[in-house]
């Protein structure tokens, strides 16, 4: 199993606990379970960009249980939420049905290996998914797919962790490339590794804002706005 598929067990635990938001997981920040930084980023997108044309279609990348799709649906957007976690997609579908979002679809899928896209989007929102993709090769495949999925003139809005995020001291270490490794006790994933006899999995990639901007530029995006947000999050609007 790939390291980024570990989110499935988090959503299974949330479902068993009768909860659904990522921030409500064990160790989550609960107080902001629906992602204040994502809401602020979307406010900036809608202040700065006028989307032309009658049909506005957005990809909610790493949708989890769908907070971004919910915000966009309320603004009248048609959305596709994509996530590797089946349980997250089920929770997002349940929320959309309960709230009557008829134009919000969700699908299980991996942005690193996203075969033959049939649609293009006016807006793609990285809803804290990119920082879950830790290796350079995985990130460049994902960014190339995002580029391909974006309509000409479309917007890629990024909400991601950068350096300055609160250190997760116990049971974690960050290596010299910015990969945050989490102690797991056993060999859980194909990219797990042993350090001093203990098993760790790669969990996040925490780059500096400058390195992230360089990565986005190298992938063919122009960063038109960016800002540091609360909790070490970083937001960018790219075209
Ligand atoms: C930090 S959570 C955020 C979830 C949601 N966007 C939110 O704000 O509540 C990151 C999400 O990205 C998803 N994810 C991780 N790697 C992915 C991949 N390669 N393709 C699609 N989704 C992925 C995870 O399953 C998880 O739901």
C-alpha cells in the first residue's frame, strides 16, 4: 500500500466515531474542523478572479469528506471531489445528499496516477492534498496531471503546509529534504523505512514557501498571489 493511502484508516475511525471532518480526527485541531484557511483561500480566489462562461466546474483535490465541495456548491459550482480514501468519498457523498447538493460528485482516485482525464476544470483546489505527496517524483506527476486537468485560463488554488508549521515533536522527525516521517511501530507501507531500529512512514512534505513557488513554476504554473496563513499553512493562486 502507498503511504498516502493511510488516510483511509483515519476516515474509518471518524466514521465509527460519528464524525466526518478531517480536523475532528484524533490529534486534529477540532476547533477548525472545516478548514478556515481553505475558506480564506477561496475568498481570495473569488475576490481576484472572474470566471467567464456559464458552466463553472471545479475539482476538489483530496476532497476528504468534502468541505471545499460544500463551499463551492453553495456558490453554485458544479464539482468533482477526488480522494484515494473510499470512506472519505462515502462521507462526502452522504453530506452532499443531506445538504441537497445535486451538482456535487465524488470519486475515488489517485491524482498521481490519474488515467485519461475526460474533463477539464475552471478551478482546481488543492485542499491540503499536495503536502500529503512527499516524494519529488510523486509530486511532479501529480502537478503534471493537475496542469492537464486545468482549462486554459483556469485557476489552481493551493492550500498546503510550509515550513513554520507547528513541529510535531514526539514520534516524528523531518529529514533534510523536508519529508516529515511518523513513527508507526511496524512496517506499514511500501515506502516505510527503519531508523535506529524503529519503523517510520513518510507523512508530509514541508517545503519553504520559496521552494514551493519554484516547484509550482517548474510545473508550468504562474503564481499570481500567495500568502502565509495560520498554523504554517501557505496559500497560492496559480494560473
Ligand atoms: C489533510 S486531508 C484534507 C481533506 C479535506 N480536503 C479537508 O480539508 O477536510 C488530505 C486528503 O488528501 C487525500 N489524498 C492523499 N493523497 C491523495 C492522492 N494521491 N490522490 C487523491 N487524494 C489524496 C487524503 O485521502 C485526504 O483525504
